[in-house]
């Protein structure tokens, strides 16, 4: 059952070839058996899942046809789930049971999906390797000595290892696309404002966006149609009708103009990765697309601008974790200052502390103009880069990350090397554009990701292009060894 | 040396919206701790703010009332600092792009009108409260107030004395009450003042170093605090010292202030635009719609009171100042048909009683109809002005309506000539010597001597004799 895609599972559930309970039990059994080593889940919600599965089966028997009725999925542990541990990968929230559901979680419940559990992640979504999680690192199912990518490493690994057909995730600088690339699956980060942030624990509010991961673009389309919604509880949510992303998947690519930015093929790009991407370009040409060379001149400023804006926002967003109302509190605080210092000092990991300090510095009196204001100016320039590009092309294509999965520990002592992992993905977050990653080859047995970037709210076209690519290739159906 | 005081005020005004500025919780005062704190107010992970349109509307009303410019693009910023009653670790406020820019409030200083310029007014959220009693050595946090919408009104340093500061504060209180954007309950913290004070030699242009005293919530505290601080600053300078820029805290119980923190210890608030809230754009149509909602403002009402009721400028100013007193006056006048008497009673007896009991007019135990009725009974001769005070006492104590009190206490004025003649006859019989003196006296001395007999008759009638009639009968009988 687990080798089926989510779309196929839905058909079989509809055809009563198996029940949601059987499917759910199958995944729970796999998680129990295989995840001890992979560590892709922080929490499995077995009882809840079984109850939801039974309810889904009765509903289907009664003629209900909710779009995801009975399909089990996993949620990144950044989404609040009522009554369930929502840790955000941090010691700070290692005792926090959310008192409410994120809008995204609510949307999936309403669509009839079953919750298998909560997936591992870099602490507060800060990291590109899943090594910063308080709950331990996640192994890459393709190469167990390598990272799965981050911050949504748990979601990516569990889908790659077929421990769930699909999972929710979030992307602030590449946290969906980079782990999707490193784990050989498909992931989409929609336009900023497309998915509600209510109940999604904030890292950098102006960049955070929820999205999904699955085996195929078709599954991502199904998942996104449920996830996306206008939400009056999120002021940055955009009141725009959500299309049926599955409807246009088979649209012809004849005459589609695909831009290839020259800046995405420079120094630092692994040759094997470059070759896989060049091969993908040929596939698109054979499908009728027109390849256009474009330029995004401010690309090299993306990482520095991001590492001012994201830490600045996180320095304020994480102030609420003060040991006063919920979460971790130090033993025997002597006074208020001691309570703050030790609670935060003991419960935040190194990377989180580094970013809070960087952000605090960037916003300080006397430095604001040099850092924060300047970074916002750069951000506008990046937007303009893309606007000019999209005047000429319909989609932009390039590598998702500079190289395939790297070994544990190889970049942990060099934050800048780690930050450069997101060199191709960060610009879309700064611009608020939708982006996705899909498998386009293997290098030394490790997956390579192809990145597509769409114009604002043009997810349907992007998903269609990804789907047509997957009709023409079979990289997406490759599975890592040892997961059956 | 002659010193000049320079004062600027920052006034926090709680807006009386139905719900908080960024969440759907109620803002009602006095609820059990933390019963009006939602997920957003508790700053639960993952929660987000949504701006309350009503708070914007009320802030725009204020801006229009003080003749200010309305910020077409209004931006919220995060002001970062840690405190247990600040759940998010930052206050959402406005800095560079506030909702109200400029404007002015005119105050009465003696005979002259003085203009106090407003620098700006911005929207922000209130913090919760820390409770330091009854928690076994720990502190409690009540987040009911957290997220209550405030406008912070910042004046230019145009104020020159404690009197002017109080006049400004009263005027502002009257204005926001009249606009119906604030309940005006100072004792509940609905209006709180931060006072920036400096002194400089008279004639000097350069401002002296200022101190800021925070969180004064009564006019009286503000007045005392300013007087003390001015005195302190002058003393320090005259003793050869200099003023330290600092934040001070005034203690209303001991009437003393002490330094809270100096400029060096001041927080770096690291303001930056709140990414969870988009800039709010306000167009001319919206502004014009709000303008139509503006009620009559105190200045216009004052002019109308002079014109319509023939009140003096002084009376009109006093009665038009707040919506509550204006309504009370107009309702009492409507009932009594006598504006002058209504004004006198309101500013005399009623006001004295309110001051004595330290309550506001809205808390008074009598209403405008009752006062009007009382005046009506004076005018129709049922009771004398003197007896009216007894009836007023009873009214205040809640002993019933005017007519009921007059009836029950037998206070009706005696106008019956038979009864009055009887009293007069008795007084004349009992005071033969005085009667003889009176009759023998010169005509020009008689009016003065008549007073004695009036007094005796009043005493005999327990004050209920109709004075005009009594005079007439006495004169006849003594002739």
C-alpha cells in the first residue's frame, strides 16, 4: 500500500479495495518498525489516527466524499495540534501541548485526512540539515550517514521512506525545497499569503510559508488544494479564490517559456547536480517548452539579506518564549532576570541563540539603517529582478540546492557553509514567490532536486510543469533501498 | 533667578472598543484575572494579530476633533522588551507612521485661550498587570488588560505650569468623553499621564534637561507631581548641580517620586515594522465617513450654551466641557424650564456634593429629571429655596422623588394667609416691646427692623412660610 501515491490510495479507498483503517494501521506499523533509526517523527498519534481512520471509513460508507477522506498524513511539528505535543523541535516547547489547531491542521481534518503524527525538524525551523533538533537528527533514507536537509527534514524523510504518503512542511528560506531535493521527493512552497500562518509557530513572519511534500506533483496538487485558504485570523493571508490545483495538471507545455538564470549555474554548484539539471532542461525542451536564458542580477545578495531579515524577525518572534506562561522554565529561578536568562539559556539550542543574537544586533540603535533597512532595500531589488524575469518567461528553472545530501557534521562548525545550502531557494522567500523541488536524478546514489519558481499565485502552472516532467521521467518513483 | 517650566505630556487613552485591538477578547474592566485573555492575548505560539477597525475609527475621530492630519498609511511596529505582563516580549505600537499627525487642543488660562500643539497620537496595545500581593512571595500576572487599545497622545513642550497641565488634561478628558471614544474613568486607568518636565532660566531658548514621570492617573497627582518636580529641579540647579535625564515614578500614596532608571539604563527597544500586520491605508472617503460620526464637540457646545440658554462664558465653559455634565444640564433645564437656576444648582450644590464624596457626575445618586423637578417646585412656590436644600439632601440620600419628599416631610411652603396671619399675630403679641420700638422708629430704619419679625415668624413656621406673603402681612399688621 505504501508504494502507492496518495492519489492512487484515494482511488483505492474510493473503490473499497482497502479501508482507511487498514491503510493507517499499515503506516503506523511501518513507522514503529522503521522510524526508530530514521527518527523522522517526534510524536506518533496512534490512538488519534486509528479513531480518525475509523471515522473516515464510516463516513465513506455513508457516502461522504471529502477530498482527502481516510488518507493518513503527517504534520511538521511546527503546526499546532490541539492536545498534542507541538515542540517545534525545541527543548523550549518539549512540554507544550497546543491548546488549539492551526488553520492548516483544521483544513486537513475537515478534508477527512488522518493524522499519523508530528515530524522532526530543525529547532524553530532554523537549519538546513535537521541537526539542530532537540529530538535528535533525522537520517536521510537514501544515505544514512547523510543529512535529510532542513528544516523540514522529518517530513521529507518520512515521505521518502514511505512512512506517510504526504506531509505538511514550512519554508522560510528553502526548508521545504532543499530537504525535498535531498530526500528525492516533491515539495511545494506556495506564494506568501496562500496558506494561513495561524497556528504555525513563527520563525520569520514575512518569509514563513506552509506547504506540502509528497512523492509526486499530482499528490502535491491534491494536498495544496486542501491546505490553501484565505484566513481572516492571519492578516497576511490573501483573499483570493483557491483553484483546483489538480484540474490543470495535464496542460500542454507547448510554448511554455522557461527561464534559466545564469546566476544559478556558477561557482559552488556540484557538477553532477548541474548535469542532472541540464538533462532536465532537455526533457522540458522535448516536451515543447522554450528555454530562455535570463539573469537575476541580485542573486548573490539573497543570502546576506536573508540572514539579516530572518534573524531580526526571529529575535522578536521568539521573545514570547520566556518561561512565564508555557514551555520550559528553569529550576528555582532566583528572580525575574534569572528566570528569563536561565529559561532561555537552557532551552534554546546554539543555532537559535546565534540567530537571536544576530537579529538583536541588526535591529539595535545605530545599526538598524546599516543592516535591517539595507536588507529590506535589497529585498525590493530581488523582487524587481523576478518581476523583470517574469515579464519574459512563465517559469524559472534551476537547481534546488548546490549539491546532494552531505554527511552529518560536515557543515555544523561552519554556519556560512550551511547558510549557502539555501543560496538558490532564499530569493523566492524574499520575493514571496512560489517554488517547488522535484527529483531529477541521482548522483552517487543520492537524489538531486530540480527547482521551479513560478509567478505570484501561479502554483497551478508550476504544478502542471512538474507533473508533465514526472509523466516523462521516473525519478519521482525511485525509492531508497532498505524501506521495501 | 526667574525660572520657566517647560512641560510636555504623553497621555495614554484607553479606547472603549468592544474588543481588544488585535484579538476578539472583551476589554471590560474588573473581570476575574485572565478571564478575558484569549490565545492571542496569552501570546500562544502560532497566534497572530488582526487589527480592530473600531480602534482605527476612534483614533481617526480623535484626530479630526483636534484638527490633525490623518496618517494615510498607518504602520504598526514592534517595541521589544521583556516584562512578564508583556506576553509577546514586544509591544505592538506605532512609531514613524502614526494614525494622527499634528493638531491642537485649546485651553483656558485665566482670561486667555492658549493653544497646546499635539505632535502626534498613535495606536498601540496596553500591557497586562503584574500583581505583587497574595502570591506567597511570587508575582501574579493578569492579562485581561493586555491588548486593550490605546491612543498615546504626545504634546509639543507647550505647557508652562502645573495649572496649564491640569487644564490641558481636563480638556482632553472632556474631549475624549464627548467623542465617546473613552469611558473617562481615571480611577480605572482609562487615562494615564506621563509628564516630561524641565526648567530653564526665564528668557532662555534652549530647553533644560528633562525628566519623565510616568503613569499618573489623576489630575491631582499630576498637579502635585509637577509642582514637586519643578521645585526639585530648581533646587538642584540653584545648588550648583545638574539634572539627570531619567524616568521617575510617582507614588500616589506617599506623594513622593523616585528615580526608576537613567538614560544610560534605558532600553534599546529595537523597533521594526511588525511583519504580521500589513500597513493600514486610510482614504479620504473613510475619513469623511468618520467625520459624519463626530458628535457636538465641547467648543461648539459652549457657544451654543451661551446663545441658546444665555449662560455666561464661564458657566457655559464649565457645563459644556464634558458630555455628561452637558447632558445633565440640558435635561434638568428641559424639566425645570429655567437654565440659570439649573446651571446654578449643578455648579453649586451638586458639584460641592460630588467633590465631597469624590465621585463623578455619572455616579451621582440623583438624576437630571429629579434636579429639574426640584427647581420646578421652587419656581411654582411649593417650597422655598432654603427648604429646597433639605429636599436636595433627601434626594441625594435616595429617599424618593421630590414631591414625595416634600409631602412626607411636610415641607410645603405656607402660603395660606389665614395661617400666616395667625403666626404673625402670635409673634406681635409675644414681642410687645419690639413692636413699640418699630412703630416709633423713623421710616428709613423700619426695613432693617422688620427683619427681626420675619425671623421670628420663619422660626415659628419652621421655615415654611412664604417669604413674600409673610412680609406683606407683617407690614400691614405693624403699620
